[in-house]
C-alpha cells in the first residue's frame, strides 16, 4: 500500500535523540531554546515558544492575546476540529465562516458578512489549509479596518508564504503543529509565534504553570512544555524543511501536469501563494467520491478525506449554544465540498514509480 503520509526520520534525528537520552536532560532545556531560536530565524519573526502540540500552541496564543470569556472569534468551518476547540478552551466563542471555492480557505466575503451581521467580534483566526495561504492582503485589511486581532493557524503550512513572506508572520500571532503528518515533525509538538516580546514572555509563562520564578506562580497556567527529545528532532527537521517542501511541490507539479479526468478538480496554487502541499486534495465530482476511494484502495493506494464534516456539524458543537440557528445556510461552499474532497499521497517518501502509478490509476478511474 502506498501510504497517505510518511514521516521522514533519518540518522541525524536518531543520533540527536540518542544524545538527549544519554545526557539525562529530558525535560525542556537547551534543545528547546535552540529550536525556538532557529524557528524564529527561519520565519524572520521575533519570538517563538515551543509547546506540546499544535492545539496547545493555539490555546496559549489566544490566552496570551487576552481573549476573554465569550469573546467572538471568526474562524473557518472547514478545518480540523482543534482550531475551534482551542478557541473554546481559551474561553472564546467560535463564529464559523464559509470557505473559498478555489482554495478551500476561509472566505473573505464570509468574514465581512459576519462582521456586518454581528457585534462583538474580537478576532479572526485563519487556517492556511492543506499548505496554501489564505488571502492575507484582504484579511489583514479587514482586521485593521475593524480593529480585530489576527491569528494564523499554520499547522499545515510550514514554510509556505504569501507574496514572498512566510506564513505565521502576518497576524498578531501564529501557531504551528509538528504532528507526524506535517511537513516537518517533532513527533508531537507545536510552536507559538509572537510579534510582541511581552506577550511572548506571557506565553512562555503560561506553558510552565504560569511560573514567575522558581516556586512562584503569577498566572494559573498549564504544563504544555515541549520535551528535549522532541526539540532535538525538530532542530534536525527544520534544517530539511525547505527540501521537504521542494519535493512535495515537485510531486504536486507532476500531478497537476499528468492527472487528466473530467470528474476531478485538482488544487490550484493561487497567485501570490507558495503552496507547500501538506495535502494534495482533489475534488471528486458527480457523487463518485466513495467509488474513487474504494477504487484507489483496491489498487494499493491509501487516500483520506480531510474533512468529511464541517466543524459546527460535529456532535460536540451541535450540543452547544455557539451556533446560529441558520448556520448551515451560511456555509454553502463548505457543505458542498465536504462531499467531494479526498487527499492523495504527496509526501517525499514516494518513489518516482509510485507517483507515476498514482497518476496512471487515477486517470483510469
């Protein structure tokens, strides 16, 4: 079976983990500090704080920015549930926007409509879905016009950019995930990205139980630290990230050129964006997605649906009072594409003959 995802762990990572284990320093230490420094330099952004996951990175980001109980945050309805969960855990209320037909990222028209219809909006939390940037020109303009905080969920967009500027650097803050399926991994882990030094210090305190100094705690915080083992892996992976992304883009370019099927819409890299293809997500038209998935699996190719449901239709959100009564009618695009999307392997563990086979099998569907 050709796998949908395959973390690329080499001897360098193995040696780095071995060195940590031999050192006896397993809790957050030198490697975490180095990883934070390296990541900030990679983004050319001021302050990075490593956390235990992408979800905790998002929650700490929102807490550090001062989100208060019940404050409304606009976010996409079409993403992994962690995006909305982090808002709730931080005390905020997620307001779900529809998505753009072409990119499947949050729709700027939907954002503006929500702002027009609702009062008390505090922030916009965008997700750069599948590795492609949202329209950061328009979204930044909206945030400035309405005096809103802007947060970037970059869990699938390591090294992606908008008009030459890396994602995670446009908003007041950003958050990354290093889960094993991401473009780079630390096994588990995340990163908070802050422009403001004081807020970065607060975020650093919050992930360590709210500590001020030894045995003194200024805030009620969390244990969201990254381990030395994970950081050691991250240092190695970050060095390879641009190469990882280059291979993903090469595989995507091959798919773009070679996949030819009347029932399939391929992803488009929009002008201004540098797509890093955490997922290569097709849209299968004419109610043929289930047949396509079965066909691909029978031919030894693993595929996956990201995402078969919108976040607000998940049971845990339907049972809350967050949702507007007519929310489904406002998510027209998301409710349509959720029945069409399916992702195929695009990772750099693919051999040349496997990429060719994937194309051949798809074109014969």
